[in-house]
C-alpha cells in the first residue's frame, strides 16, 4: 500500500498532518496569549498566574496518561488467560 496515493484520506497525507499540527500549535499559542488581554479572576490565587490553565491542563493530562499506563501494567493478563482456565 503506497502512503502517497491520491485516493488516501486527507487525514492520512503527511502534508495534512503537518497543517493540522501547525493549526493546533497556533490555537494553543493564541489561547495562552489571550491571557494577556483578558483579566482572569482566580479563586485560589495561583489560577490567576499567566499560563496557569495551559500548564495545569498539560500536567493533568500527563498524570492521567501515567496512571493509565500503570493501571494497564497492573491489570494486564496473558494473551491466553481465558484458555488456560478452560483446561482445569
């Protein structure tokens, strides 16, 4: 299968993927830059800091991924887990 064929989905093309990443980064930068022009009234004090929402969101997502990986290792079973119990 040739990844550069014309009948591929537009999401499978490397040029489209690069464009989507650029748009993604631009939206993220604009969101953080908007904090310069919008007065944020925080409840705890630290949530008024510049870029707090972006940093908090990134760290929260990172922690969720790490916890999910840990749960995956804890709950993982062998590929033939159910077949082993049928032979008893």
